[in-house]
C-alpha cells in the first residue's frame, strides 16, 4: 500500500461576488513574485491524481480521499503542489474548470489557470464507491 502523501498547500473554497472559487493557498511570500512570472510566461499545467486508502477498525481497507499533485511549468520556473482537497473543493473545481492560487489573509488571488478535470473526476468517482 502506498503512503498518503503529505499536503504541501492548503485548499479552500472562497465566495467572491457570490461565486465559489476553489483556491490553493500559498502564504509563502517568497513565492509571490513567481506567480507574476506565471502570468507573463507561457505556463503549462500538469496534474496527477491518486486515490488514498485507510484501514477501518475492522481492518478493512476503504477509500478515504484523493491526493492531487499539480505542477506549473514555464520556460523559467517550476512549482509543484500536493493537495488533499475536500469534496467541496473538488466539486467547485469540476464546475468551474479553473484552479486559483492565492493567499489566505487577506484573501487575494495571484494567478488562475484553466484546468482539465477528467482525471480528477475519474478518481473522485472511484473514491465514492
């Protein structure tokens, strides 16, 4: 059995102008200028998704969630994130097909990117079984 990866970033769903926004939270000030580079450069998005399992009290193995690795790549930079989102985050991500990156206090968005969610949807649906 594969160990559950540790999340590198928190996630949340914020409501801006009554619209839910699935956001990956990055409060590391050293990364703030990097997001500006993502807006200026040609950025590609890579996503890998893994179903996570755990044992219940009876020793049976059950799905407990999914871990998503996100990789943003430009000619000048690479950033990688590991998130373990809740159902609300996944639902909103699938609905809007965009990933947002920002900081938590005050809530602000640095960067957004369109996101193909088919892989996430497939693993998430397996998790519900």
